[in-house]
């Protein structure tokens, strides 16, 4: 009896016990869906994060008010508050840093603004950010049309702005937005540039944003004491540590930090942020794998139980097969293939649902759609292993049945 015949017999047996088979396959599908879904989500988010950080460049670092950076853990404790980085401090640092580096200063002005043009308006979810002439480059943003802010516009706080593609689509419906006047909250701005569409990354979308000159953002900021962010871009990685050292000394002097005192600001490399997040995502992945494996172990126990019941129900059939010449190897192979087929049925459904669920979560978080071919292949291999592991003992038991006793079984 060849493998094709064994598969045909396995499918006939499965058809005879549809409900039982479906429930077992469903348990396997849920286990693989959890496993593949979590890993797909993490893979997609990791890809999105890599693209986001690479667009800003690996040879850069940021200076923020201490306690406002990315923190994971901390046992629920709030970080000690430090005074915000003032506009004057940030500008003084930019003017004083004497190294081969480019300095950009930015500030978050609003996260819930409404932009209007004539009778049209956006939803109240537009981010307004103040930047200087280096702000776009520091965030990896490119212009599809128009120009960047001039130094004079930055220094004078002119009423000009650069808008994202989503804002343009919402307000202008295909017409030319250049040099048009729009209302951002209670302020009126002239559009001088349009950003190339980039999509969202880690919850922030440059397409749904309005950028204004840094001094203008200071004037319209709803927060009376905002903290400014300084981004330093160095030409190559070899001098980055030296520039960080000089920046630390300079900013300690600007912030009047005494000798022996801890810095009241944080300096973070862009790749260090990514590495920290990747390390924490690895722990989440381990947890996801553990959940999936535990579910699959439960499914394999259920499958083994069903196969043992199947052996008992088909004892007389096994006796007939042995009586007409089937050897123990053929019987064992038949039951093993049946177990593997059930696993593959559940596995195919679980892998499909896992990829679908993982990508839906990823897209909702601002990630990208991916097809994890490695996880698909690994999932099917895992299904075969679970099928063999669950079906081996029942198959061995069936192959050792005495044909005479089996034929007597009622």
C-alpha cells in the first residue's frame, strides 16, 4: 500500500468523524494562530521600527529633558521630574556646538488641532510641530513640492507652514495647495511646502502633520512650559562618541549642572532606542511562543486521545486488513498519516488566521503588511511533528493488534 492510498484512507476516516476531527483541528489551529499571529505582529512592527530609525540615520542622537525619553519597565514608578529644556537653552546649544555636526531643534506644539481651508476641515487629530531649517532632515522627511523654511522665517517666526500629504488630500481635493492660506487652530499660515507621503510609523504619521517655524511654535504652544528636543546628526559614526562628549559638556554648562551632579537631561543614540525596543520585543516573542506551544501540547494530547479512540473503534477493520496481508508497518503508517493530515488541516487554518490577525494588528499600530514565509514553513513543519508525536503511540498500538483477536472484537 503506497502513501497515496494511505492518504485516501485517512481522508475517508476523517470524513466518517467530521465533528470530532474538526474540533481537534480547531484546537491545533488556535495554537498555531496564537504562535504565528504574535510572531507576525512582532516581525511587522520590527520592520516598521527599522525603517523609521534608518530614515533618521544611524549617526544621530537626541538630547531631551530627563525623564521624557522612552522607558520600559520601572515597576510603575514615575521618573523624577526635571526642568524642561527651554527655547533659549536649545538655541544657545545649536549656536555654540563647535563640531562637524548638524543640529536640529524641534518642539511638539499640539496633537489635536483642526486645519481648515475655506469650508473644508480635517479631523481634530493633526499634529503641529515646530522645527528649524534642519528639522525635516533630522526626522527623515522629504519634500514632494515647495521648499523648506528659510533661516529668516525661523528667526522671525513667520506664518508659513509645511503640510503632510493627508492634510493636502483632505483640504484641497486635487487642487494646487501651494501658497494657499490655511487655518491651524486659531492661527493662519501660508503653505510653502508639501511633504512626500511616508505613512505612519509607531503611531506617528508625518502625513497627518503641520510643521511651522520653531519660534512660531513657541508663540502658539498651548503648553506654557514646553520642553524642546535637540537632534544632533554627525557625518559618520567614528566621531559620534566625541561629539556626544562635547555636547554633554556644553549642555551641562548651559543647564548650569554643577560638578558631581547628575545630568538633568538625557542623550540617546537613535540606534540605542531601536536596540532597547528590539530587546524588549524579544521577551514578548518568547512569551508568544510559550503560549502557542502550550496550546499545541494540549491539542496534541487531544489528538492522541482521538487516535486511541479511533484504534478501538476500528479494531475489527485492522483485523481484516491484517488478515488479507497488511503488515504492522502498513497499519502503523496509515494511522500516522491520518494524524498528520488532521494536524495539517488545522495548521493551514491556524497559519492563515495567524498571518491575517498579525498583519491587522500591525497595520493598526502603523506597521506594514508582511508575509512571513519562514513562519509559514515552520508552522507546517511543526504540524507534521505534532502529528507524528501524537499519532505514534496509537499507530504502534494498532500495528501490534493480534489479527485473530481483532476479528473477534465487537
